[in-house]
C-alpha cells in the first residue's frame, strides 16, 4: 500500500510541472463512489502520471483498473510509478490514443465504472466509443466539467483556443444532460464532476399535430414530442401560424417545428427571420433537410437539430458524419425494410425517429401540378381533398398544393401496432396525422400510447395482450392500412412494376 504522503508528493510534483491531475476533492468523491458501488472493474481514459489510478487502486482493494495514455512521457512516468508502488497486478496500463485504441484488447469489460479524464475536446467521442463497455447498472464519471471556473465565467477567457475548448466542454455538458438515454448528476467538487448512468431505454411517442384543440389529450396520453408545421414548412397539409406555434410551445416542453423545405436563395432572408422568431419561443428543436438551416442555427441558437429529409437517410455512415456537423437526431427513411432500419439504429449513437402510423410521403415538386392540370384540362375541383389514381392500378394517393408546390401522400396508412417490440430499439415512434380527422388521430394515438406503456413499463406479454385487443379496432378506425416498405426487399413493388410494364405508363 502506498502511503498518503507519497501521493501528496506525487500530486504536488504534477502540479508544479503543470501536468493535469484530478483535484483531491474529486478523487476523494470517486473513491467513495467506488466503495459504495462495490466496484471491481474500472476503465480510465487518460492515465497522465498514474496518480488517479493509483489512488483508486490503493483505496479500493478489490478494484482492477485498465487505463489508457497516449503521451509517451506521461505513459513512461505512470509505468514507473505503478511499478514502484507494486500495483502492476491491479493496474493495466496501455500506451495508445483512446480514440484509435482497439477495445478488443481490453480484458475487464464490461466495467463497473468508466472514468474519463483526458482530452476535454473529445469527451463526447470518448463517451460514445466506450459507453457500450459499461455494465447496464454501471456508472460513467467525467472530470473537469468546470474547467477552472471558465464555463461559468467565459468573459475571463482571453485565449482563442481556450475559448474553443470551453465551448466544446459546454456542448458536451448540454448534450449529455439533454440525452434521454442517460441520467446525469453534477457534483460540484474539485474541477467539476458528473456521474452518468444508463436510463432504461424506452420507445417514446412523437406526433405530427394537426389540431391544437386536442393538445391536452395528447399530453395526457403520454406523447413525448409534438411536431408542428408553420410558415415555410414542407410536407404538411396543415400549418399553424407563429402565434399558434408560440401557444403550443408554451404548453409542450418537447415542441419541434418543421423547417424542412429545400429553400431557394431568394427565400433565405424570410427563412432567417422565421428561425429568429422561433428562437424567442419555447421550441426545443427543428426538423430540417436543407443544410442552410443547420448552418444558420449552428453557433447561433440552441435548437436540437433533427435531420429529416424523408427518403435520404438510408445508411448509418452518413448519420455518423452528420453527427459531427451538429445534427442531434435523425428520421430514418421508411422506404427501406425494417431490418435495414434497425441495422442503421444499431450502428449510430444518434437518437432515431421512425414512422409508426399514418399516410406515407411519396413525392413532391416545386411546380404547382394541380393548377397546371386544371388549366390544361379545363376542369375545376376542390384542391383540398384530391385523390390521385395511378393508371392500371387501384393504388390511391392524396395530392395537395401549397405555396411550396405539390406533395403526394399515400391514401393507405402504414401501421406498426403489432411490431412495437421489434421497433423498441428506436427512440421515437412517429404518428403522422396528415389526412386524419381529429377523432381518428386521438383514437389511433391512444392505442399506440397504451401499447407502448405496456411494453415499456410492464413487459412484452402485457404489450401483446393489449395489442391483440386494439388491433381489430385500429383496422376499423384507421383504414386502409398496409405495411409500406417494411417487408419489401426492393424499393418498388415488383408486381406493380410488372403491371405497369404490361399496361403502359401511369
């Protein structure tokens, strides 16, 4: 056992040489946390000279530590200290960059504790790389979240690089606190610690709102996220005014607004004014597809940014790149099979929303096709409820026009009430209420809400029981229903393609 006086000398030596080591109050808290948890295994990111690993090992006799350090001089010094303290059998030291290190070389996973005290600008990347190595009931401890008080008093920072570093730490703090997958406790000791534990994963309910008069009912049902369309929104047959959106956001903590068009240059001034107006409301996030929206918001506002381009999110690699650009969540394309959608979710840390029920977006055009058709055909019709049939097919679609052009949705509604157990890996299940009456939207949302509560709070058997009761009712209330592309192996239905080939174009 290393004497405390030797640890004191080691800490003083490090501080005299400006080597960052954890404050004594911080390591004292961590040791108490390790003992309370009866921790046996710990992975440390950032060994420095070995001070924190040695303190933990010396005070927790059953604890085995693996620690990673990329700096050669610090690694060699840590190695020497650990050998001098005769702690080689309790502390395994790796010389590598933790971001490129192969986790398969680690011996103690899954770990009771992950301790991150390394390059502060990379905290989120460290966390995302190693969180899956932590036990479900384990804890992540992160140091230096105050960064010498600079996060609370950024006006005292003169150095540009330091300002950039502080912003990255602040973004990590904000991201982890707002991440529903984790429970975070901030500990105001040392240079600021936080403990992060895994929350039980739950598939939550998101709703495209088409009638604000029933907002209270949706909240009572447990709808977690309300998505609304407003000025300059796309792909919604109902739009709210700014005043209505402000009233909705005042009542709903998780209000997201669709700023999801592809915008022309002449529209940008109005678009920026609209986003500025949203920033004055209690709006949590924006759905977008035009990266001009992301560029304008970035470093200006704190909106959560959901990338929702309808048909484009078809692989996890794109999503992982977008995450680095500031995208906080994404909507996976529904035009690929459910199996592929699940694979995308399993390979990205981004929260993912998937459509669960409702009419399905098919295509859009900036041209006003209905007006052009009416003019060419010398016909007049009610453009608020037009049904389009493909030639030689009984498959029907809704078609409507607004200031952004023409949009087509299927008449058939996707349904997944009996697939919620498979879809529980996702973060949000989206109910599309375009072309639903208020009563249908309420009834459908109630069924999905009750089945999700049974699945999340009781278990699969209770969910199956409720689903079997509700499914016949769903088929009667919300029809016609189909599976969309969930079971398809190709983008187009082969039987439809063959029929059109035989009978001519649409």
